[in-house]
C-alpha cells in the first residue's frame, strides 16, 4: 500500500516539475475560462441575457389615472430588482435611447389614454384608436420581452376591468334592474371600484396558489458552466499524460528497473494508476480553487464538490488507462489522447451546452465523463445537494470500473510490465 | 530553391509520419465543423424563461392557459408530466412549475373553486417573472368568466333571482355578452421595433466553417515553434550549420512548407463546407488571398514563438493554448456580435479576428477582392512584424 502511495506521489511531483504539462493542465483551462467570461460579458455586467435592473424609459403623456397607474406598476417594490424605470416627457428622446441601445424599451402612453378606455362624464365617446406605444430594442430581446410582459399584465387587468364593467351595466339594463338614466352613475361607481382593484392587481377568477420551496437556488452564472467545462476538457489531457508516463517509463527502462526491487507488477501498475488519479484530482481541485478565488465562482457544497471531483477523475482515469492499453508508443498516446480530449469536450458539453446539440450527439455524449460530471457540477452550482448527485456519481463509478477491467485485461495480454 | 523544397518536403514527411496526424489535419476539423454548425448560439434563439407546466385538467380552459403562455414574451411553457416536473424542479433544472389540477373548467371558475398551483424557489427573479406571466395568462383566459360573474354578483346585489335556473340563465347570457365584447376589444398597444444596430448577418454554417477552419489551421502553424524546438533538442539544427544553408533558406523552407500544408488543409475544409453546407465562398482569388495571408501571419507567430521556447513539449502546449485563446477571443467560436463592446475592440488585436472578418466578408457580405484587402493588409502586417522578430532572434543552438 505504501509502495502504491509512493509511486503515485512521485508521479504527482514529476507533474508539477513539468512546466510544459502544467501549461495545458492548469494555465490553458484557466485562461479559456477567463476568456469565456470576457466574451460572454460575465465580468463587465454587459451581459445580453442578464435579467435584472432592465433599463426602460416611460413617457407618460396621459398624466391621468391609468397612465399614472402604469408608471406606478413599473416603480413598484415588486419590480425594484427587475426593472430600472426612467421617465421622460419627450417620445423622440425616449425612442433615441432605444436606438442607441441605452434602454431595453420605451413605453409611450399617449395623451388622453385614460379617457379612451374609461367613458367620461361628459358623454364623449372614448377614442378607441389611442394605443400605448411599445418601442422595443431588438438587440435585447429577452429584456424587452420581460418589459412587454409586464405591460401586457397591466393591460390584461385593464381589459378585465372594462369587460366586467360593460357586461355588468349592459346586463343590468337589459334585465331592467337599473334604468338608462342611472347607468352613468352605476358605471361611475363600478369604475372607481374596478380601477382601484385593477391598479392593486386584485385576484382573478382563477386563484393562483403560490408555494415557495425551502431550497434556495443560487443565481446562475455562465462561468459556472464554462469553468467545469474547461477543467473537465483538460482533465482528459491529464489522464492521457499520465498514461503516457507509463509507456515512457517502460521505454526509458525505469519501469523494469522498479521490478528489480521487491515490488510486484500489480503494485507498480497500481501505483502508476494512482499517480494518474492524483494528478487529475490535483488539477481539478486547483482549477476549482483558482476560479473560486479569482472569479468569485460558487461551486456549491464543498464536500459534494470534492466527492464529484474524485468520481469524475476516476471515470476519466479509466479512459486514460484504456488509451494507454491500446497504444504502442508514448507519442501515440499523446496524439490519440489529444484527439479524445477534443472529441469528449465537444460530445460532453464542455465547449457548447449539450442542449444545443442534436439528440444523437447528446446521447453519444453519455459515454464521456465530461457530460456526467457537467451535470453534477451544474446541479451543485445551482445549490443542489449530494442527494441529487446519485445519477452522475453512479455513472462515473460504473464507467471507471468497466474501463479499469477492460484495461487490466488488455494490459495482461500486452505483458506491459515484465522484468 | 531546391534546398527550400527539400526542407519543406522533409517537414511534410515528419509531420505525416504518424497516421494520427490525419485526425488533426482533416478528420477532427470536419467533425467539429459539422457538429458545431448545429450548436453555437445564434443570438436569435428563444430566450424566454422556461416554465414547466403540468396539465392534469386537459380541458379547454387549461389549453387556453397554455396557449396564452405560449404567446407570452417573457416565458415559454414546456408541458411535462407531474413526475418529470417534480424531478426537474428538485434537480434545479426547472425554475418554476405551474400545475393545472384536474377539474379546472368553466363550472369551477363560476363556483369560484378554480385553482392553480405555482411552485417556485425563494428569491428567484426568473420565477417571479414567470409568476407574473401566469397571472396575465389566467387573467386573459378567465376575464370573460370574471365579467359574467361580476354581472351576476351586481345583479344579486339588486335583488334575488326567482330560481336557480334564472340565475344560471343570467350568467350564461352575461358570458355570451362578455365573449362578444372581448372579441371586439380594441388593441391597447402598438409594438414598434427600434432601430438599434443589431441586424448582423449570421449564418451558423458559414460562421462555424470559417471559425473552425481558422482555429484548426492556426494551432499547427503556431506549432512551427515545436518544430524548431525539436530540431534544436535533437541537434539537427546545429548539424545544418555545417552545410552551406543560410538562416533565411532554412526559415523559408520550414515556413513555406507549413504554409503550403495549411493551404491544402484549408482547401479541404473549404470544399467540405461547399459540399456539406452548400456554402458560397465567393471569388476564389479573394478566398486564397485571405487564406494565404492568414497562414503567413500564423506561421510568423509560430516562428517568433519558436525562438523563445526551449522544449518541444512547451511549444506544443503553448501553441494549443495560444491557438484556442486567439480563436475564442477573435470571434471564431462564438459570434463576435454577441461579445460585450469592449471585447469586440480587444478582438482586433488578434490575427484570428482579421481572418474571420475576411472570410465572413466573402461568405456573408458578398465582398470581392477589394473588399477583403484591408483584412489581408492587417494580416500581412502581423506576418511582417512577427517574421522580423523571428529572424532577428533565431539561433541554431
């Protein structure tokens, strides 16, 4: 056991002395994560899909109850985190703000809007052609969509109010419960009641029971996707690098030399495999630590993250061994290892989210440790706990065990370690 | 000239001595191009917040609610079974879940017993946006019933009905009236799309073909540095000193060989894009001007890198890292238009940006030879600067 540990630790030490290897194991994934953060605007707050503090400008030319009510909706406490409303009296200036990409949308409430919806005492017919202008920013479709949805919500309440009022009065008149001369007064009373109900967003005919779960979710940061993606991609490099060291030691004669010492071949091979495992685990933990430190990334529950790292490295080590068992020269492991790293990165969702890929690619991706480990890391980053991790952990363990068995058989056939 | 050819030929033999080189030369680039073309963000996909809906009622009313949610500008409904929905909600894959319980119909609305369940995590902005959208959807669906109910309540406040049938008839009549009034409801909002400069021409297959082509060609050209390191480590470079070969001849031989190989590789990838995606690359002369200038710029950077780097392993690692970083930051992996504005400016520091823009000019903007000359010029400038550094610093030992 001690020998196993010593051989493993020796390989780990060698890895830290190999500057060329460190370049690909640590620096490259770190820089690629940083680059991803930069190009997706994670560090600049210039994120196109970010949905908080959406800037919107409201031009209230109506200055009557409904226009003011709409302004109040956007300024309500409920929406304080979501929108950042500004007001203006100049429609042209507001539209210009959209055109210059300063705001996600401009809402222009025309003068007389309230009167066009609510019939007035003076008996003037409502001007039904007056509409609120929603001037949308096409380069911020998500934010503009949310602003539009808030506006739609307000208008739906307005429509409900109008429908209720008109139906009630018409029916009361038709059934003779009120006289035509009373209609105006009844309408006015109802109007007042309904307006306050509409503005306060009172309940609908269908009750919506909202239940809030106790589990807090972390706010999702796109880096929480890229950081594990890149780390897992280069984990595949590390395991093939470790495999390469087995063949390199054989070619260099240090492996047969080890067998002259009272160490059997199983111990030697076990030690080398343990070395690969240690290298992978060290790489992953350093990358996780660095991204937490430099990018303030929250990976989730620490113990669960460590457990997931260990099983992910175990699965990946299995692949490293298989490549080693199939290759003849260290150079072959190098090139096949790099190819496998790239293919797994693509199939396993390290470079682009698996959801964006065709179903067949997604299914194929399940042979990679990348896909399973990504699932686990995302679950943890969103606040999930160990209980939710069983599918990825089981899959990675099974993958590792299967590949270890196959590799052992192949190693045996190959007589890799002999005096 | 003969020497240059001999050196170039030797490099080609060395490079393809392992069959696995074909993997990187053409197989992986093609596989990557093919799969990426279906997977990169285009900037115009459905960005609405996903709302998981469980429809246990399966009535006209529940379907109307789902239809209203589909029309929402902030959420997109995804109808799942209760089991799937709960599983996704627990695994944090679904931000919010709307459950429409069995028995949601007009009668339930009329009785005031109609209820929906909305589940959300605490303090989640997405979930509160979804809740708002659900509220709007049910308001729209139930507004007719609400109006009829209101009419009935007001009527009852002014005297009782003679019989339950009378009451129901009054409700039905009000419902019909409300329906016709709703059908005639005026539009309250006019949507106008602003003139924000956004409309970038984007074609995933064109972008990915150009982007992958550049990435896969830049990495091996940066790998020229590894070639130098290899020759230096093995002492073959020193051996060259004993022959009447000048520095310039050696460098020219190495570089031209790699550039020709890169051009062959790029030609294969261009042809793949023509056959697989029916891409029109435009004027062939313009295409080769950009491809040659790109290859020269990358080869020059590889040469300059080779004069700094000591071991082959370091050179390999560094060329992969530099190639991937420049590919990503130069807009070869994701559309540049989705970058924050300051990153769009920084991108111009990389030759990959100019190669990409040159190829996109040809693929998407219909440019000809004159249209790509600015990009070609910048790439030649890159080549000149880095060749100079490389030649100045080049040592045989």
